[in-house]
């Protein structure tokens, strides 16, 4: 199989994979990297691997990114050495022939390979509170296991990735330029964003004055970044580690609220059915605190409900910014795709605002 000018089979020869190449196919629903499921026949049995081409337009330093991933996965694996089924519970990098965690092909593309985690899958949208509980528990355990990651700090793979004021500045610059002449057609969305500018700086301001701690965080805690066991439904492995770096637990928790409390797809065109489901929020709180309750400070606990609103607003703002800029960051598959995503996020912000007091009360009762 070939992807553009890249021969997937040739890429595989650069890694420590043994056996006969069988086939490759596109895999997953990620917006950023190109992902393939690649099959090799090894001693009569087919074995699957995940190949990923790292998007250099987003991740400017793939070598530093892969240093992060190698450190993180090695640290977690070291803590799980006696855990049954440990190779399904942490991502396992397949080294290149020279031992490196990634390779640079002849076209200037960086590639990495993981062992395929069998008998588990991801879900793009939540189906039950039990799923939300398991995913939140898995992310909580992930943070807990990385709490003692030795120095030096991880590389910042995307500068100001969760820095809502910086995202707002980027939005204002794109809005002012309006190079695609789209602003007039999305006035209501722009007004929605401008009306909530005041909340954008709360978390980073608290971090700056020492009121919130900097921790190792995932920074993309969507439901589909946890693999759930096909039989038990247990959250067994946190994946997509490109944005693991120093960050705030509240952005991680908030993104769980964003992606696990609403039954609608992220790019749902009809936002009238978008709703924050309180039982799903309660399940997230229970699952996350199962592993993190004794590690969070008072300020982190008090802002758990707010964090869901803030990150949902930030992601909606990013979709709106990309739409105004001409769809240059996120992959789009139809006209207005980023705008649909933005509207879905903004409607969820409204739903969270309507229920924020109830959310805060449940957190208080959980302490």
C-alpha cells in the first residue's frame, strides 16, 4: 500500500518488525496524524501494528515529542511490570532498527510504530455513565502514575496548547484579518465568544501566582483516547500521548466533561440536541477521584465544574478560529465542518452554564 509517495511497507522495514508484510489500511478518527493498521504474518499468525506519521505542521519538533512519549511509556511500564496483561495497559513503542523511537523517511516524514492493543477499542462518543466512569478512572490513574516522573520536565510539544487567553488572542487576530470573508456569516458565534472573554484567563492566572500546581498531564482527554476492553468495558490504556507535557489537571478534567457528558457527535450538525448529562458528569467525578482525590489541592477540587465549561469554550473557540482562518489546522471533510464543531461546543457551554450549580454541589458532596 502507498500513501502519496510513501510506501508503508518500506516504512515498516525501518523498524524492528519481523515477519511478512500482509496489508495496511487507514485507522481511527484522529484529526491530526495519519494512522494505519498494518498487518504482518509472523510464524503463521497475523499480528497487527499501529503506524503513525507525525504531523510536522502541528508538532514542530517530532524528536522532542518522541522523547516525551518514550519517557512516559517507559515510566508507566516500569510501574506495571508485575501487572497481568501489562502490554495492553500501556502503549508499547516498537523501536527502529537503530533503536530510536521513530524514523525519518526519504520524504522527510517522521514515523512511529506501536504494538496494536487487541480486544479493546475506542469510542468517539459516550454511550453510558459506566463508560464515562471507566475512562475518567483511566485518565486519573495515568496522571497518578506520572506524578513522580523524574526531572527534567517534559518538552512542551505545542506552545501554549491549553492557554485559553492565548487562544483568545489568536481568535481576535484571525477575526480582525478575516482573510476568508467569513466573519459576517458567523456573527452570533463571534458574539458568543466575545461575551465570555472574561473567563478565559482564570486558570492560567492562578497558575502564574502559584494558586494551581503544574503537573504532568495528558492535555487531550477525549473519550476516544482511552481504550475500553471489549469484554469488561474497563478502561485499560490511555493513548494519543503527543500532548503529554506539563499542564493543569483542570484542563484534563474539563476535557473529560466536554467529551463524555454529551451523547451527540463532536461534529453534530443539529446542535439542538446537545446537552450536558448530569449523570455522566457524576460518573466522571467518581471515576477520576477514585485515583486522584488525595492528590488534588483545594483550588483544583473547587474548579472541577468550571473546568468543563472553560475547556469546552476553548475548543469551540479553536474550531471557530480555524473556520475563520480557512480550515488550516483541523482536518475537515465537508464545507462548514469546523463551524459545525464550533456550534456543538458552544451549545454544550450553554448547557453546562445552565447546570453549573448542580455540578458544583455534586463535587462538594464527593469531597
